[in-house]
C-alpha cells in the first residue's frame, strides 16, 4: 500500500483524498489510478474472468466515490479501499454462487505431440496456462477466508500488518490462517508441484 | 523437529519472518528429511505461481477513464445527494411529529360544553327574559310557583352538569 502514498503529480495521498472529498474529480482519478491494479487483481482472483473483474473493480470505485464523505482518516486510505473491495466481491460471489462462467482447466487444450514438434515455445506457454488454470481452479475450491488471505499475501503481496488491518485480525491469526491456507493449496496442487512430494 | 512443525516454519520462511534460531533448526531438519526438503521446493514453486497471477491482474485499458465516465452518468451531484439524505432523514421525523400531534389532539379533545337554559334560548334566538316574563305574567299563583320551581330545578341541573 505504501507505493500509493504519492500520486503522479507528487501530491500526498492524504491531500488527494481531501480534495476528492471536496469533489475534485482529478484527485479522485489519481486515487483510482493508484489503486486500480490492486482492486482489479483482487477481483480477478475471485472471478477469474478479466471482463467481470473489470466491471467489479469499476463498481468498487463507484462505491468508494459515493462513500468518500464517510472516510474519516481513522485508517489508511488503502486499507479502507481493500475493505470496500472485499465486501463488494463477497456480495457479488453470494449473488452469483451458481454462475460458473469462469476459466476452467478443461478450457485449456491438452498439448499434443505434434504441437511440441511445431513449436516448443507454444507448448511451454500452454503448459504455463494449464498450471495457472489449475491454480485458479484449486483456489476457487478453497474456503473464502483462505482464498482471501492467499490473495492478499501471496498475490497482492501485502504485509501481515496490512492484512491484519484489512481483515481485522491479529498478526497471530493472520499467521496461522495463512499457514493453513498454504498447506491446503499445496495439497491441492501436489500433482503440478511435484510427484509424490510433501508430507504424509 | 516433527515434519508438521517444519512445514509451519517453511511457510514463515517464505515470508522472511523466521527468527535465526528457528531457521537453524529448520535447516538442520531439512538436511535429514528429504520429504520436507521437497516440500520447501513445492512451496517455493507455489509462491512463484501465485505471484505470476499478479501480472495478469492488470486492469483492462483506460480503466480510470471508464470509471470517470461511469461516475458522470451514474453518480448524482453532491447537492442532490445531500438533499436526498436530508429527505430520507426528514420523512421519519415528520411522521413521528405528525403522529404525536394527532395523538395529542385525540387525547386532549375538550368535552362537549353544557349550555344553560338561558344560553340555549339565546342560541334559539329566544330571549331568556321572555320565559321569566311569562312566569311573572302567570295569573294563577300556584302555576307561577310551579313554573318558578321548575325553572329553579332546571338551572340547578345545569350547574350540576357544568361541574
């Protein structure tokens, strides 16, 4: 979150939020640019579809704009942004529980022998895509709380302290939940990570 | 060290949150446990795979501009938002005040006033003096006495009801 402290024009994030609260659209756009990748990234980890994630992220920023007056600087702006994004994504998932139009492992074609002969690079790319598809699929199978903490730590790269503030958890709980989430994912991904590796 | 404990320490190692003492214990375990050494490699691969997911999470082009366009169409000017907020707060307050007023009006409604015979006669455009005059003009004294008695009774009745 720290890299979002200064905008493109060098203005302090606190000042930008204040300006945005007074209706300055440019300041708000600067805030959108500072956080768009993180919000989109978080959304895509849950819906696995770029267009849907893009829509969700836009809705998150509309919510942020509508609620700007309620932000009282009691937490970091980034923490508040993440909290709104997480709540919005949770609402979306609850409403679209049965819709499964996301990327699936079956959508990625198997590598054929002749493909490998034609282009080794293409085959490697396909293998990479299959690995990622499997990752998304396995992440989707996990309980929401584990998926969320893995997304914030291992994909978004947030610190334990930041995750604790966003999810309102103690550092100890962040630590143990993250460990349980990783262990579960590692077991699910065992076929692509190593053959027969891991604990018995 | 048990393998389960080693796995917990591996998770901490990935986040560079492992203290020197624990790190030394883990390294000693990894040297003698090929299963956990493989586990460390698996976790490293998994972390790499996860971090690669971040690269794909870049927003679609012109994201901020599209948000700005949606704000222009979907958000209302703040003055309307403020008016709407005021309206939303004012409606229940108004309803509460109206209910209190109606209740007060129903509770404190004055009881119907008891009019005296003289007032009734005045409302009927008849002078109360005429009745008095009729009593005094009565020729027979017993009739006059009776009329006076009834008039007295009527006025006492009115006073009683007025109380």
